[in-house]
């Protein structure tokens, strides 16, 4: 029962729609069972389109896949149905039919989401909106600026004002005139572009790459409305001294998507189909001086709330084109003085550059639509000349004047194309953002001109600045500066430096290049060996020809000046010692390296080899100083072995005779005290001799001095032996003023020693008693030795 009711509702809606419409949008659920694949995009995208996605890192996704062919075949075969065009991004087709049964059948297909009317036959009760592609108003010649100078590449003639307002001649003079760039212009027709002299150059140079009429379904766009031709002329005109476009070297695709005879959303669908075709061909830029808000049938009208960038069919398609990498430039609309007042779609799209209209003096045109978009975006994005704009006359191609954001749009599209030609490495959104930031109201955008009037020279400078890279490093006492900057043969770079003592920056070097505009690597090395400052500032100045200079980067370097180790040194050391080189110089904060004959010294704190040692001290900035130490090791003196000597107790001793000290400086000590008269010492003990040669080398010897009484000369005062003859005890009396050694011996007549005694005798008299009673009677001899010297021999008789 529910299924029958749903079918009845679909049939009722189809009949209702059919009664008013002949053209419909069929939306599909998916791209199921598609013969196309993401892995083989060359089937549905040209190599140029694939390269754009690759260049800007854009993924090829399901939105790039064509609509499933069997879906389209099913729609076509449903009855008397004509496929007008399709949108793979929105996954829908536009059809024309008067076959209600076919429409009913299509509505029942499982892969169809919806069937909705998009355009109708003109009904008797409908009043056409009488759409005006241009704005009303008269051009005042007094607003026109003077002609360009002879130094410009182009002689612009009457179009100089609309180029010069943006410094567009700067790009042209630099060689950026659209070469190699492709632009699609989607408009209402390009009347007589094949014959008007305005377009001789693009015809002769085959700069028109393709055409298509999405309204009539054929390739001819030459016989249709003049509006697209007028817009094309502001870009492509090449009539030196009379009329020059803003990008005359660009190649074009000319698409008619607007039907000026009526106003229906089918034109938004046509535009979507056209922009998709441009994308698949790899087109870079799209210029669209079209917009929509009210239609011949009020049921289709947009509201201001719809101007949110995400609601209308054409805004969705425009944003998708931007997502695919195309630069979409659109007219803001000419509703500033109408009851509508605001921008019209697709100017509301999030990612397009919507252009408002100003005079060559920068005064906003009253007709130029107001912003913002209903979701609060800054709209218009920028403004260009659309009041009294120079365009081609449709009868003879010579310059005439027109009003409308329709002409502001292509003026800006052409200049944007030249700018993008210079900087293909940045994407579409970067171009838009740069133009906005270079514009006159970048800091305070408004709802009339948005960010204001872009300056191409300023944009060029900003992109050079944005794309350049810089590396600064300090090593080996040098600042190494590296840049990657886009330059050409008329662009040079000046490296400037400022030390704390400098009032201004001082140029150090000029870097130049040859060839076309391209990214190049530049290097400069600043030797800091003589710099004593700890902070150094650098900046890089760019000179473009003789008319433009700007700074693109600066850097501050924290620098440690070159160290100062001091004077070289010469040192002599003794052969039995070592030298600590590390104590000779202060190397705090430095990386110190000692070398001998270019070979690193393993242990500089204890070296013992003669030679010339080099110290290299490096600081954190890689600055180094060197110092040399000439080191000589010489032989030390050799006194020989230590000695032990003796002297008479009462005598002195001459120590100086014990060792040879010729050429040496001797020093005698005992117990740490200096010996004042080493040639006559009286005290026994251990004496130390230290000798030093002229190089400071020394040797030491010890002398142990003993007192030996035996060495003293003995003078006996008195020796008596009694009694004689003796019968019991023999007395020997020895008197001496000094202590002596006394030895007594008794020998018989046969020479046999019968008795002996030895002892030390103190000074004075001592009696020695010898028992003779035990010896046999007879003759005996008494011998007295003093200090081992025989002093007396006496014969005695024992009874």
C-alpha cells in the first residue's frame, strides 16, 4: 500500500512538473559499476589536468570519475529524452523532454535520487527578468589616466588605466603576459571573435584552443551574444597603441553557458558542465562574468540566504572547480542600486575570487553589488576597473567603454593569470590570498571592494618573499648564508650587514643571475675573523630592474669573536721531567688541540719530547687562534753515587772536595738548613748537595759524615808500667787529655801472646791491672797501643 502511494506521489509530481517545465535535473545516488577507475585517470582527464593535480598535491577522487554510462543510457532510453549535459561532480544530468511517461519512468529508477525541474517553456503569465549583463551608466573620459611610458613593454593605448591601476604593466614588463597559461571564459557568446581585429593575435597564434555552446549543443560561439566577446577583449586584445588586454598571450577555451533569451537555473547547470570540461582539459583559470539570483519563474528564485557559498548549484560547482586547483574569477554582480543590493551567485562561493567594479581612479561604481555573503564572507574579494572599462566595439573591434563587474572580472582574471604564470609553484588559493593581501584595503576589508584593489607589483614581491628560503649558519669563523630565491637576469640580490657600531646596513656583495625567472640558489660567506662584535645582523635586498627594491629576509647571528691565546713561548726542561702544556694558555670556553708535527698530542698535560708544539683554540663560532711552544729537553748533571766519609772528632771536613761541580751551582744543606761553609764542616750528619746547571736542571747527592776518633792524631801525656820485676799484679797507667782507644798485650820471650785487652778510655788517667801471678816466671814484653798505634814496648821480669 505504501509503495503504491509513493508511486502515485511521484507520478503526481512528475505530471505537475511536466506541466510547467521541459528541462529537468536527474540526480544519481552513486557511480556504481562504473567502467572508469581512479588508477587510470588518463581516460577521463588530460595529462595537463593530471599534472595540475600532481603539482598541487590534489587527490584524484570519485568526483573525478565520469557519471556511470549505463545510468545515462537508461535515462536516454526511458522515452523521448534528450541529454543536454551532465555534471560528474554533482553526479547529475540535465535532460529535455516533453514525455511525461519517460519522466515518470526515470523517477522510479533505483539509482535516481531525484528528478527536479530546472527550466520551463515561457508561460503566458511569466514576465522575463530582462537580465542585463552589463550595468547602466555613461563613461566619463575625464576619468581616464594618461598613457603609459615608453619603457613599458606594451603600448596600451586607451586600456592603460585599467592595467595601471593594478601595476599590471609591471608583470608584462617582467615577461609575464599569459604565455603557457590556459583560461576558460564562460559567458553568453563571443560575437564575431573570429573576425574582429581585436583578436587577430589569438587567432593567428592559435590561442583559441576550443569552443562549445552548452546552450545550443554545438561548437560555434561566434554568432551569439557580444558580452563574452567584450569580456574576452579586456584580456586578449592586442592592438598596440590602441587597446591591449591584461593577458594577451594566454590561450583560451570559449564556452557559451548563458542563454540571454531567458533566465532559468539550467544556465547554472550549463556552467557546471562547462567548468568541468575546462577542468578535465587542464585549464588553469576561469573568468565568469555571469551571476544568478532571480529567474523568469519566481519559483526558482534564490534568496539572499542562499548566497552562503554552499547552496546554489553554480556555487557548488565553482567551489569544486577551485578544489580541483582552478583559479575561479567571477563578477560580483551589478545589483548595488537595485532592491536585491547584494552579490549574486557564484560570487558567494567560498573559494572563488569575486570582483567588484571601480573606476581607473579607484572609485567604486554605485552599481557594484554589496557584500558580504549571507554567511559573512568578505565579498567582493577584490575590485578592478569596471566603470568605464575599455572593451572591444562589436562592430569594428576598436575600443569603446562599458560598465559592469562583468568587465572588472576579466581585467582581474587576466592579471591573475600573468601573476600565476610567474609563480606556478603556488596553488590557486595562494594566488587569491596574495592578491587580497596586496590590495588597498587588506587591513580593513569592506562590503564594497572587499580587500580592495590588488597591486601586481606588491603581489609579485609578496610571492617572492613567500617562496624564498634562507639558511644561516656560523662555522669556521664565517657566516654561511644560503638563499633560494626566484630571480631572472634583471633581478639581483644585495647582501647587507650591520654591526652594532654601524648606523646603517652596509652592502657586502651583489648576487646576480642570468636566464628566465626561476628559483635559484645563492650563497655568500662572510669572513668574521676580524669581527669583534658578538651580534651581527644581515638582510637581503632584492632589486628588480631599476624600479623596485625590497627586503625579503633578515637574520641576526650571535657570534663569538676570534680568541686571542697570546704570544708564542720558548721553554727549556730537563730530560728527566715533563711539561704540562695545558697550563701555558687559558683555553676556557675553547676546544683546544695540541699538535706536534701536525699529529695530535695524546697527553698534552705531560710531554717529554723536544719540538715545536702548536695549540689551536676553537670557540663555538669556529673561530680559531694558534700559539707555538718551542720546547727543549736537555741533559741533567750527574754527581754520581752518594758517599759516606769520616773525620777526626775534633776536626772539620771539606765537603766540596767530594764531587765535581764545575759549571754547576752547588748548594749544601743538612737537616733542611743551608750549610754556610761546606769547605769546613764540624758536625757529623747527612749532608745534601744539590747542583743546578744553567738550564735549571739539577742533581742531588748525599754525604754521610761520621766522627771517627781513630782519625785523630794521638798525643800521649804519660804511660807508666810498674812494678818491675813484678810478682803479682802489673799496673799500666795511661794519661791522655783526649778520649782514646787503648789496647794492652803481654808476649812471652817466645813471642806468644799471653794476655790482651782493648777498650775506650775517656780523657784523663786510667789504670789497667794485669794479673801476672798466673804466668810463669820469666821475661815478658808489655805492648801499649793507643788508637791502634803502638806507643810503648817495655820488658818486664815476672818472679
